[in-house]
């Protein structure tokens, strides 16, 4: 069901409930007013008849009924009964009495002084009339024909107004909801026209600052992020293609040269070593691209577990010393770290290993084999791992770019690399809710501090 139809239905239902409650309240109030007014008329008629009886006590009942017809308080199908203290009828307005009043009812009137009750289709008012010599029970009854006719007319009018108003409200609600949703439909049409070929297009800036204006701005900000991600993806694919093409082209060229003529075993061995170096570079790039994809996948968090940071660092140290056996990698633990829990964090062991391997490997490459210091210490509720080198440092202008994929600073052009390491490190740490702080002095040293929350 469309929003327009739902809004119309809900609006009509709400109005219908409110109007039904109002109509019932009006009808109930009118009925209560009718009852009160009719009871007052019956009581006045009863008092009038009683006073007449007192005034003409010696007059025959037939003469009293003739006088009664001249009364101004005449009610439709009225009957008045007057009882003395012995429960004997001393006056009856109609000899063909249709009412039956029990002694219990008369006693109740004497106790409560005044009551209202119903019998068959009659409404009755019973009350005490006392003077110096008499204690009479007066019962005045009648059928409020005019009152019920007025109520019936009122009920018909309320039903008619109820149905007509719901019809009008339905039409107005449908028109109003359509007008309220028209700007949203316009936004939908404009958004639907956007595609990859027009990714830089945006929705027109809203003239108002209401919710629809905020929605338009939110969609435009989302489109900005999508365009940025799309451009980054295009740049990433282009850089990845270039980085993969370089070693493949080198391998292809060397193989073609070797196959041109027969060569000595020494030359073959030299070429094979060169090919092996290119294959290693290709493998490194491929592995880092796969790790980047893994770091961007939310399902990786399902494989989180307890990871011992000291074991990861020792494994990285062992692997890197096989590559550069002459380098000193010094791992220093703070004295406050005296239990296994102090050195454990929640994370993915493979990805965290890639973090420290890349940082230490970069330190080795860019410090030309000088000693690397890895310090592990506790700070507040986090475990910090600081990797320090004595290398060439990073220019201040390049510090905010080193985490971009395939970015390489100008002072590392002569050092083999692909610019993926730090980008991979940052994404892995973001996934682990960790942070990375960089401090560097150009031409002197660099320090990378990883902060993982325990």
C-alpha cells in the first residue's frame, strides 16, 4: 500500500474516532438533559396535583380531574398517584390505573425522600410531600414522547453529519497527502535519473529548511561519499593494474631475452634470480591486495579471538631476520606487563600480524638496515606498540598522504616498494577499533605507535 493511501486511511480513522466520540457525548448529554427536564416537569405536576388536592379536599375526585385538565403542567399520558401514611391511595389521576406501586417502593421513597425509576415505558418520579398535617407519597409518571422524538431526530442528524464529514475528510486527506508527498516524488524522480555516467550530478539545493530540505542535503552528502569512493576505486584499480603490470612486464621481457639464444649456466642462474625477485614482488603485491580486501570485509570480525601480541612480534622478528639477517630488531616490554592478559587483545591474528610485519619491514627498508626498536607498554586501557627506526623520515607535507593506497613519498623513489603497506595497516586497525599515531623527523627517524584497546 502506498504511503499516500496509508496516510489518508489513518487520518480518516483518527477523525472518525474523534467525531464518533463527540457525537456519542452530544447524544448522551442531550438524553441526560431530557431526563432532568422531564423529571422536573413530572415533579412539578405532582406537586401541583397535591396542592390542588389539599386545597379542594372536600371536592369529588371527578371534579379534581376536571380541574387537572386546566393545569399548565400537563404531560403526555400522565398519571399521578398520591398515597397516605397507610399506603392507601388518596388520589389517582386516571381511574384505569396502569401502574403498580409496591409497598417496598413506597417505603423506599419515604426513606430517600425522592427517587426516580422506570416501569414499562413510563418514567416515574416519587417524592415525599409533607406539611403540618400530612405526610403524603406522590408518584408522578409519564411518557416523554416529545423528548424521545427530539432525541431520535438528533440521532439521525448526528449519523448524517458523521457520514458526510467522513466523506469530505477522506477527499481532503487524499488531496492533502498527495500535496505533502509531491516533493518526495520529485526527489525520487531526480534521484532515479542519476547513474554512473552522471555521478557528479546532485539534487537541486532545497529552498526550505524543513525535513524534505534536510533529506535532499543528506542524499547529496551520500552522493558525495559515493563519488569519492567510486573515484578512489577507479584510482585503486588503475594503480593496482600498474603495479601488477610492472613485474609481469619485467618477467616477460627477461624470459624473451633468455630464449633468444643459448646462454651459459651462470647467466641462466642470474636471470632466474632476477625472475624470482620479480615473482616475490608480484606475490607481495597480490598478498597485500588480498589483505586489503579482507580488511574491508565485515565478516572478518566473526573470526576474532584472543591474540598474544608478544607472540606476533616474535614471529614477525623471526620472519624478517631471515630476509635481513644482519638487522637488529629489539623488542622491549614494559615491566608493568607481567601477565598473559596484559599482552592479549581481541582481533584477527593474521591481520594483526600483517600490521606489525609491515611496520617493522618499512623501518628496515627506510633506515637502510639500522636497528629497529619495538616497545610494548600499557597506557590507560590500551596496549601500545611503538615501532621506531633511524631512517630517512617523512616530510611533513607527506604525513597526511602516506595512508593512501600506492602513495610513495619523494624521498623513497630509489627504494623498492608499492605504497600499499601503510594503507593496509590503517584499514586493519580501523577494523580492530585501534589507532595509529605517526611521529617523524625528516632525515632522522620515524615512530609509529599502534594503540589497541584491551
